[in-house]
């Protein structure tokens, strides 16, 4: 892992416990994305297999799963602490947590919805 990614990982590991309390802009973007998805893909009668890259605490996927049928939900994040936090926030038999650098993830073809 290069130095930049090590710093990113370290920063998100450090901030995982308080991230949701300090992410007002991200929450606003989340609401806009959910609105977009509801308008654009709700009419598609298809089961979605979701991959969320940089999933953080899993809030986006959890909210998305409350509005759409998601066959599988895979949360990918470089930060082990963010993955641990998302495991606490999002409990479902459909969810798989992946602690990996997205540059080395090889299974993108398994998904029909990537965010």
C-alpha cells in the first residue's frame, strides 16, 4: 500500500467512531442520491446486487436497502475500523463486509449496482 493510501486508511480508522456525528455534508449528499435513485431506478423491476465502494459506516447502503430490493449488499472499505462500525450499524443476512483496497478488488463484474 502506498504512503497516500496508508494515510487515508489511518485517518478513517481514527475517525470511525465519530464519523456519523460529524458528516453533515455527506448526509445531505446521501439524501440527494437516494432521491435520484428513487426516481431513476425504482421503476426497474430487477434484483440488484449492490457494491458500495468506500462504504464507511454503511449508512448509505442501509438506507438504500430500505427503499429497494437488494439481493446482496457488499460493503467495501479500506478502513478496518469503518468496516467494524458498519457491522454494528447494519445487521442483515444480505450484507457482506469487505476490508480491502478497491484498487485490488477483482470482482466488480458480480454487481449490477455499484456506488
